[in-house]
C-alpha cells in the first residue's frame, strides 16, 4: 500500500433486499506450518487442530471471579431493556457461561449456552480466513486486482477496478460505496418496510451493482471506510477461485475441521435458524424509544451473505477465534497479513482493523482482538487476547439501544487488571 495514503497500516489488531417467501444464571463448566502452495497440507493441518490445546491451569490458582461480568449482563437487561444476553468466557481450560433475560419473550425461556444466533459482520472474519488460506496456497495474491478475478463486475462512475486489490476489499480501504447506505436499501431496511421486504432475495451481483452504482467514496488505498460491498466482492472471488459456493468453502476449510457444529452460512432461500436458538427482536432500526418490538428471527440472509449472513454460537465463536488468533488456521505470513491493522474512521472508538479482524483498546490500556457483528435482531461480539488463550463471546437478541457500551463494559470487567466496580442494577 502507498505509504502516503491516509489509511495508514501498522503491524499490531447490515444490510437489506427480489421478493421471496415469508414464511439469570451463571454456570461454570470444564473446558479443554503449513506449507504455502499445498492446499491439502493446509487442510490436513487445520483438521488436526480440532482439539485445540490450551495450557493447563495452575492447580493452586483459585477460580477467576466473574461477578463483575454478571453484573454487566444483568444491567443490560434491567437498565438497557434488551430481551436477553448470553456470554461465554474461556480462560485456558476454565469456562464460564453467564446469562440474563430471556431467549423468548412469549415463553419466558432463558438463554442457553447452545443457542444459535445470527452473527452479522463476524461473518467477515470467516470470509477473510478462507481468502488468506487461498493466498497461502498461491492460488491468488492479496495484491491481485478485483478486475483480474471479476472482470467487468465493478463498473460505475469513477471506479478503477484494476487499482482495487483484494487486500483493500478485506481491510475496507477500497473506497467502494457501502450498499447499505444506498437510499433505497436504507428505506427497505427501516420501519415497517423491513417487514415487507425481510424475505426478499438478492444475488451477490445485484448487491455489488447497488454499491458500485455510486461513485467511490475515496480513491483505492487513500482512506478507510467500512464497506459491506467489498466483502461481497471478496466472497465472489473465493467462489471464482475455488469453483465452489462460499458456504461450502467455509464449511470444508473452517467449520468442519474445527467441529463448529452450530456454525454455517445459510442458503439464499433459507430464512430459518436451524437447531436451538433464541428469538431475534427488532425495533426496525427506529430511534423512537416507544417504537414497537417485532420478532424478526426468520428473514432471508442473502443481503448479508459473505459480509454478514452466518449463524453461530458462543461456543463455536470461542473455538474459532482461539484457533485463528492462536495461529492454527493460517501460516505465519498470512497471520501477519491479517493482523496488520489500519486506523479506522467513524467506527467503534479506539479500534483498528486488519483483514476481517479488529482490535479495540480498553480504558485500562489493554488491547483485545476479534470481531463484532450486528444484523436485524442480533448483536454479537467476540474478542480476546492476541494469542487467543482468553476469549469473551457475547450475544444480545435485540437490536436497539446499541449494546457496544455493554460489550465494552463486559470486556473491561474481564480483561482490565483492576477494573472499576460495575454498578449493580
């Protein structure tokens, strides 16, 4: 990347719709390179990491106190009004699961550790991981242009696809307009219009077409701007290189080898969350505190796809990020590429962004690494130590009162050496 660009790199860490069919407890449980160019070796090495090794806990070390974390969860429900919140903390072999509120406001069922939920932009980490695996196999280069792999796809006013690289798609420095900011898409994703369009289906090419119908936000590599459109292009490149659907590539390379049984990218016509799951509730992106709450669990995820369409669990996200940050999914060179960070703008405070991975500096000065995501009815955060030995994964099954502050409070309760007491109630 040009060193004069405003999007400076440093080596340290939703979406809406063609018409289709509608359709407090805390539990303590016990827990437990790769040669570039040879993809079978990489796949074998990944599969060998299904049982992720963690350092043994000291026999004399007392259990860590998670009372502060539980208070954060209780406050999110009692004071923040979210339906329910579920968190999982993994520290070596020790696992703590905390919850507050409900999974289903009709039945009153509490949230459970095995609940599945939509993970929004955390999908980007999976997409970036398989792209980097392909780079390790020399099947593509991060410096390849979009035009090389998708000739004629990025066409619109002011676009220069031959100058946009795969790396820029993954770290949001491509300058391509985010399709969710298109006026029509925004209207369809807000208020009762969303209920009318929630089962609409889009092909990836349609989403990209919406994004590139707008002029670039900035020249490639000259700035930083979050763009879901870029990850649709990335997913299309993965499919072009492999000749297989993105969902299959992610399953073959990541979810099956790691045993992520609750994690998958749904098909474009599948509005359901299969298996045990929390209901997802939404105020339809309306800011009025009195706005009605709607159950939006079922929706067509095709407008999220490679940028935000996946479903997972806190168990699986913990395992995935421990493997990823621990260097078990990527060779060292690609791991370094993923964790080469860019300064962000107009995004989550005190964050930087790499290739599908973010870092966030907490108030105590500790930096955590991972990714978050939001989609209608669901917010998710998974962050931890740089080596992945300590992780926090959390999900809220409501999309109002942006829970980023709650998530940050939870991270500070778990990662700051001497956190300020979190008030109860």
